[in-house]
C-alpha cells in the first residue's frame, strides 16, 4: 500500500506540473469532492505543497483510494482523482473556461415549456431531506419576495425571519406562536414591535420567569409600552419583573418613585438612580439607611452627586470603586486618591466630572498612560490643555464616541473647535455627527487618521464624494452600516467608466455604476480575474443568462450565491440549485421564485424536533 500511495502521488504531481495546475508560486486549488462526477466542485481551498505532502494517502476513504479535485489558480485546468472498485482514475480537463462557456450557453436556452417542466420536476421524486428543508426555510425567510402569509408560516422554521422588519400581521402571528423560544426571539430581534404589541407580548406570559425575560429585553431595547402595561409591571408579583420594569425608559415618575420604596431591596436598588431626583427628603433618608447594602449603595452614589463624600464614608462603603468616577469627593479624599490610589482608581478619578482643576492637571502628568488618556478625553479641557497631555494612541483600537462630544453635534461652533483637536478620539466623535458645517467636513475629510474619514463616511450625510471614493478603496462596509461608502447619497454615479481598466479591483468594478455603462462591460467583468469584480457583475441585472449559469461554477462562494439569485437565471438551473443543500438557501432567495412553488416548498418543510413547543 505505501508503494501504491507514493506512485499515485507521483502520477498526480507529474500531471499537475505538466499541465499548469501548480503555478509558479506553488499555489493551486483543491476540493475534497467525494464521489466526483465531473461537475465543478464548490469547496475550493488554496493550498501550497510542503515537503511532506501526501494527497493520495489522506484524501479518500482509505490510503490508496483517493477522492479529490485540483484546479489551477487561474481556473484553466482541472485534474480529478477518483476511485472505482480497485482502479484509480485521473481525469484531466484543460481549457476549462471554454467548456464552461459552452455548457452555460446550452443551459441558458430555455423555452416556456421547459421552464414549467423544471418547476414541476423540483417537487417530484423523493421527499427533501431535513437539511434541505432547513435551507429552503432560511432562504424563503430572507427572500424579500416571499408573501406575508407564507412568511408567517415560516415562524419556528428559520431564525432569520425575525431579524428583519416584519409587517404587523406576521408580528401578531409570532406573538401567538406556541413555542416560547419563538416569542423570546421576537422580543430580542424584531425591530417592528409597537407599544401595544410589547404590552400584550409581556403580559400574555403566565410564568413570571418569562415576563422577567421579556421585560428585560424591552428595557435593554429602550422599548415603549402602554400606560396600562407600565402599571401592571410595576405591580407584578415577581420582584425580578418589578426590578426590570424600573429600567423601562417610559415608566411614569409616579410608578418609578413607588418602586424606590418597594418591599424588595433589589427593586429599590434598580429604581433608586432614576427615581432619586423625584424623591422627597424622608424617602431619600430611608434609602440612605436601607438595610440592603445594594440599595443603600445606590442611594449613597446619588446622594454624593450633590454632597461631597468624606473619607470616612468612602472607607466604609460597600463598593467604593463606583464612587470614584462619579461622586463629588471631599478635597482630602480626592487628593489622597490622586497621589496614592492604584492605577485603576486613578483612571476612574481622571474621568470624575467634579474633580478640581489642579487635580486634573496633576493626573494629566500621571506616569500611567491610561490615566493620561482618560484625562485627555475630559469635556472641561481647552484644546490647548488637551494638546499638552502626552498620550499613546493605538489607531487600531476600538473606542466608543465620547458622549459629551455627541451631545454637541448640533452646535456648529463646538464642532469647529473640536474638529481641530489633537486628540483622535475627539475628532472621531465629531465625525459621527449626522450633519456638519462645510468647513468641518472639509477638514475631517483630510484627517490623517483614516478612521475619522471612515466615521464621516458612515455617519455624516455631508461627506464629500472624493473622500468616499478614497474610503471605498479600503473599506467594504460594517455590520451597522453595510451600504457605506457605496450607498452614501454623495457617492459618485457618473464619470466612473474611466475606472474600467483600473488595476485596483475595488475601483474597477465601479465602472458598472456609471449610467453609461454597457451590457458588454457587464459581460467582460463577469470574466474578470478578481473575485470582487465578478461578484459585482453577478449582481447586475444586465448579466446574460448564460453568464449567470457560468458563474454558478465560480471558485468563490459569494459569486456563486449571487449568480444563484440572478433574476435571469433559467428555471432549470434554479430548480437544480434548490435540490442541492450547498446552494438551496441562496436559490430560495431568488426574487423570481414563483409563489406557487414557494407554497409547495413550504408544504414539504417540516419543523425540526427542537422546535416542538414547550409545555
């Protein structure tokens, strides 16, 4: 057997080298295809042989019975290795693009009768597997053309359904779904829930644990509820529900102050912070002497927003660390912490808004870089003071926008002043404004910190076209703003044909956005050497059916999936894709999938055992 494995490896290597499978850089594509039948595989992986490679010994059921396909990096030549009984076959296919082109032209020819036959054949034969049904459900849930009545029937079959805004009827169906997990996911993910629906969703749960979970989700999402719902939740028998109700942003003041005097200490602690400004003196005194340490500490933190905290109170407080960054501190306590506190305490102190200026100046020269960084982001500094603080700034680090800068977004004068700040985080926070004065936009669009330019791209509707083009060259979009920079209203749509031959594929593909671009250019880009350019062509409605079919065999998955959703894809090919678990989800998102076909697919989809409603 070792001799056979070595011989097979040698034969493959001879063919691979002689036919250009292994490029000059040693790279080729491989797919462990199982029972390869001559169809182009879909799981290509780029590899480079090391000194101890052994394809015939490891790729297959047993050593000496290999099953794999290798492809030249340029897609021109393919070698398939298969085992039949006691024989191993090497199949060489060169001029692969020409074969694909010819096959695609044939497959793209479809008569109306053949189209009807394709849809009829889809649902004939054996029942689809559970995995295939799952892929159908996910694809139909993501398909914008799926009708609302069918979408409602997908509840419990695909978790993708609830993450997109749903019409009222589908939300109502989800609220009445017998599976508790479905109702929980609705509260967690669905953006389109009205105040009245939130009220019915939460109050419809008989188990206190479920009401608590849903109330927590509503509070986390800052959801608005009805007045009646607020009253019921504030009087809920469960203390956990009442504690979460205290976090609801729309809870009326009267109910909030009542919860601050609740019989349960966890509820009093939860309500204390927001209720404190509305409490009378006796209630405040009661909370300051509360037998519960948690409630007492919350009251203490609020009391010392107005009254300086002495050293004696600080030393006996249950959670003194929370007081350092927010409370007013007596002078001797603040001095002690500034001089003798540990680095974490000095960091907290550096952000305290009540700190005296001389102690701010002292911490601005602190030996710890983290302390100096916090000081440099204070709102009470002049830009000259901020510039004088030595900081180390990692441009690749993740930072949230500064709240005090965000609060000034509508103040043009403040934006002009802060846009000139030496602190990158301040400028980044300015760039998050929805609108900015023209001179501020011009300054930030040339900022040396390219994250400033990125934030301007994502957040500011006034971002200039030339900067958007620059950012486009290195940024493809984030989860929060996936359409920018390309979807920005100022992104250029004219004079883009000049980029058709640009060596940068990011720029090259923009030529298809030009209003004067042609079908010929779409076809040319569908054969481009760069995956991203081919993907852009696969999403263009002008792409010919033959090219859409050809791109179904692209080495890159996202190109194949885009081709599977192309509106001109023949029904025969789409039906075939719907029967393959690797492509079924993308194919089920096809915008031209006939509604009767969707209906029949749904009839065959069975909910998995895990979706059985809880008792």
